[in-house]
C-alpha cells in the first residue's frame, strides 16, 4: 500500500494480473478477471440492504458515495466486454447514467483506457439491458450509444420500433421473460466473454437461480439500513429463495478495505465445479 492507494489489500487468493501502474497503486495490487466469466458487483449495507427506495440511485446512498467503491466499479467495468443490467436499475439510476469506467470514476480514466488497450478491448464496454415490459426512456443518453436490449419477443418487436436505430434488440427465448442462459449465449456469440452484471437484486436472484454467476464482488458499507415489515427495501438477492441446506455457497478469494468499508471477492462454488 502506498500513500496513493484507495484500497488496502488484506488478502488475495485470486490469480493476479498486472494493471497499469496508476490502477495498481489505487487498488493496492494487481487484478485479473478470467475469460469467460460472469462477475457481479454490488454494494450492500451490513444488514444486506442494497436498494433504499424505488427509482433512486441506491448504490451511492448505501456506499456513502465512497471513493474506493466508485474506483472499484470503474476498474471492474474496465475489464468488461459488456455490462449487463436489469431495466429496474436503468430506471433507478436516472437519465444521465452511463455504464462506463470513466463515468463512475473519472480520475482514473487514463488508466482504464490503458487497461482496455492492453486487453485489446474497445474504448468502452457494451451496455446490455434486460427488460420484460420494455419501459425504457428512448431519449436517455445511454440508449443513444447502441446498447443491446434483451427482451421477450413481443416486447422486442415494439422496442425495435421505439428505440434509437443504434440499439440492437435481441429476443433470446421466452414469451414473458428472457431466458437468461440464452441471453448470455447471445452476448458470448457477439464476442462478449467477460460480462459484468451490476444488478439489480432481482436480476442477480434470477442469475443465481440458474447458477450462471461465477464471481461476486461485494462492497460492505459500514451502515445498518433496516427494513419495515412491508419490506420496501431490497436485499442483495431478490426473487430467489433457496432451500435450507442448498444455499449457493462461495469461496472467499479476496479482502480489501478502505477505512471501515470492506471489499470482498467471492467465487461461487458451482462455478469452480464447472
Ligand atoms: N446496491 C447496489 O449495488 C445496487 C446495484 C444495482 C441496483 N441497485 C438498486 O436496485 C434497485 C432496482 O432493483 P431491481 O431488482 O428492480 O432491479 P433490476 O434487477 O435491475 O431490474 C429488474 C428488472 O429487470 C428486467 N429483468 C430482469 N430479469 C429479466 C428477465 N429474465 N427477462 C426480462 N426482463 C428481466 C425486468 O425489467 P422490466 O421491469 O422492464 O420488465 C425486471 O423488472 C434500484 O433502487 C437500484 O438503485 C442497487
């Protein structure tokens, strides 16, 4: 760790790749993401809350706008061929949101660009949005940048008429919902092998149910958010309920800290068995 480091490495069992110097200093060490890989990134309160209000940028609220968390988001995006998000998150993040490394941590933009060049990646990852109902704001800047939109066939037909022509609307199976396994196949067929999923919790739950997740990067913010009886706040995993004794289990591969924020890297056991 140097004076410039944002994170302090406590333990790292994953294969470590070298990063551009400025990034390696900020991250306190190297990082590698395997290919292919579906890796997920979330920030949670200590009591497991990831969304405090519908349609609000919950991640920043929960992390307390933590710089190290924003840097890590940027770094993980910088490795990605594609960033996959559910439409609930797109709506919550608001009109101006972009899913690029420099948008979330502009101070390291040069390092992110250098990393992508080393990995032979284009300047920015491709955004991929999952939707069943198709409620997307066609005028939103991120929609002008040619994302892939994954939707069931009926919704896809409507979206092809309504969204900007640069959007690629794909219907990977399913009448009501997208078949997530086919959706990932569709992304991989387009050459997107390192796929970063930034949630939200319903999308994560569905990916977990289908055992499609390889790794989880989890920032634990030192706050306790609490929940009402009605459960208006969302937990890390929504829409999936695993029987006792058959919980998806994980191996802890890395631990970093920044003050009282913890940065954990897990590998899903079912991924290691694949
Ligand atoms: N703390 C964090 O790190 C973090 C990260 C991400 C999000 N969040 C927060 O989480 C909240 C949103 O939660 P959420 O669970 O509603 O978000 P979400 O998972 O992003 O969105 C759920 C929506 O994604 C679409 N979707 C997911 N799976 C699909 C499938 N198989 N087929 C078709 N469409 C599918 C559907 O969109 P349609 O509704 O359009 O049909 C579904 O309603 C926001 O407050 C956001 O800020 C927090």
